[in-house]
């Protein structure tokens, strides 16, 4: 059953009004923060879990990666449901599930039980980033999307900061189990408040595109065709995922690195890591705005700008982590300073990559298109980083693993540069397709209301 169609916003207008748009933006950001609080709270608990349950680094990394895996696998079905029925109700249900799953982690008595509960957290979070991005992009003018998407995904960094800090503080005072209960409850409250956000109606599609959003299997075929047809979408998915391997490695393993090799207490290591994640949040917004400005006249420059930031991240992190292995004398303050500086560049892809995908996807399939990006970023980025680092650490040690992982930034920069070459052409093709549909008999009226 389809939701009642509503009017699409003008290219430079708001869907309902400024007030409703900013309320939707604020509520979506708040839930995004709780999404990542619940996701990242566990990284500051690694030392406690390693000692109490004698876990390997690969097992610890798996507790982070499993969330991203289930997010990736569940993202497309949920985005399809949201695109066809209700984005707001989908978000409310997702937030309730991941909050309850987080609370259940405090009752885990073994690694298997905790792993299963963490997987359920991912089931709840699946699709939230893509559906939330689709809802925000539909409320606001297109000229603001890059910056808004950057701010939206920067809130993930803020949530990660809160999750890491709260996990360390609560675990030090009340035990690691209590951390899950404290961070899980507020998400339930904001899930109910989200019911006051105004939804945008289902967009009427031509029969070919409507077929693509009827089921997961049909959507998978649409996705495969979209990736083949759109070089921009294909390469930004690769580039965004590769950079998130670097980001997730630093966010997940820096507390353990500081605890093991600099003798920091768990709470202090969590606080230092939180400063790095906070720098990532600031950098995400900065690079979203800079990329938007760079791409105003020449769209491809948006992605060139981001590729440069990826290369800067690579150079700084290699200096911080590989430098000492190669004989470079770095004190704790210098090493942390380098990682903190890298944080200002590390999350450069979050806003521009999401905005680029939304630009080259039909308005009626924005949530689904964003889910494609989410699948790549979660499965091949956020899930891969912590697990690969843990596996390398078990074999070569955590020092070597942290020195090697920044090299994925090379892949990110190369893919984004490839995407920059096709961006203008794909953007023009999408705009022409929408114009053709609007002028077709029987379609103009549908688009006017859909």
C-alpha cells in the first residue's frame, strides 16, 4: 500500500516550510547521534572484555564489524519499505529496535550472546542513514544538500564521541554492562518524539522504476544496473567505503592502542580518542561546505577536493603510526597531535559522497540509492576496518596493523578522482530524464503531486 503522494519541492524550495524542515533535520540528527552512541560505546569496553573473557583482537573487532554487516544486509529492504510506505514510521521502528537491542547487551553472559545482541543492534540501525538522508534531502533545497548531508553524517561522529566517552566513564564506575543500559534508554524516548516529523509522500514513478522498488530481488537488479550505468555512483561507492576503512580503524582501535603502548587508563584513552572523533565531526562539516563551493561551477571539483583531503589523511596517519616503526622519534603528545590533525580530514567523504549519490538518483528512489551507498560503506568500509585491523593485529601486532591500514586512503582518492570525470555527465542525464518524465503525457500531473 502506498502513502498518499505529496508535492515534490521546487528545485530551490522547501518541501513544507523552513520550520518543519529544520525540525525534521534536528530530530534526524539526534537519532543519528544515538545510532552511533549505541554502535561505538563498545570500543572503550575492549580492554574490559579482553581481560574478563580472554578475547582475541579479531573477536573484539568482530563486535564492531557485525553491526555494520547487519546494517549493510538490512539497509536495502528497509529503504524499499520506507520509499514505498513511510519514512517517519520506519525511522521510529528502527530507533526502537536498536535501542532495545543495546539495552539487551547489558545482560550478555558470553561472547556469543553479546555478538548476537550486537548483530540485532545493526538490524535496527539498518537503513537509518539512507532513509534519514533521503528525508532530509527532500525537505531542503538541492543547493544545501552537500552541507546538510555533511552535518547529518558529522552527527555520527558526535555520537561516536559520546559513545566512547560514556562507555569509558560508566564502565570505570559501574562496570561495562551498565554502559549499554545507560546509552540505550534515551533512544526510545526520541523514537516516539520522531512521530511529529512531517513525512514526504511516495513519489510516483514510471513502471520501470516502480518495478525496481517492489522487492529486494528486483531492487538488487536495479542496483546492479545503476552501478553499471552510472560510473559516478560506482566509483563514489568504492571511494567512500575505502576511506571509511581508515576512519573505522582509528575510531575502533585507538583506545586499545593508547592503553597497550602508552599505558593509558581505559577512561583516559577513551577521552583522547573522543577528541579525535570530535575533530572528525568538525572536519566533516568543513569539507562538506568546501566541496559544495568547489563544485558550484564544475561539479567534478567537489570530488577532486575530497580526494585531496583523503591523501592528506593518508600522509598524516602514516607519519603518526608508521613513522615510529621506521625510526621517527615521536612522543605521545606528538603522535596524538598528528592523529588529531588527521581527524580534520578523515571524514571528508561523508557529506559530499552522499550528496553525489542523491544527485544522480531519481527522487522517487533516493532512499534506495542512499541504501546502495550505505551497503558499500557498511559492508566494505565500517565492517572491514575493525575486523581487518584485528586480524592483522593477531598476526603482526597492533602497531603494524595501525601503520598499514591508512594505505586504504590511496584507493579512496583514486576512486573519487575517477568519479569526478563522469559526475557532470551523470548529473545532466538524471536532470534530463526528470524533465522528460515531467513532460510526458500523464506524467506531469503525477510528478506535480508525487
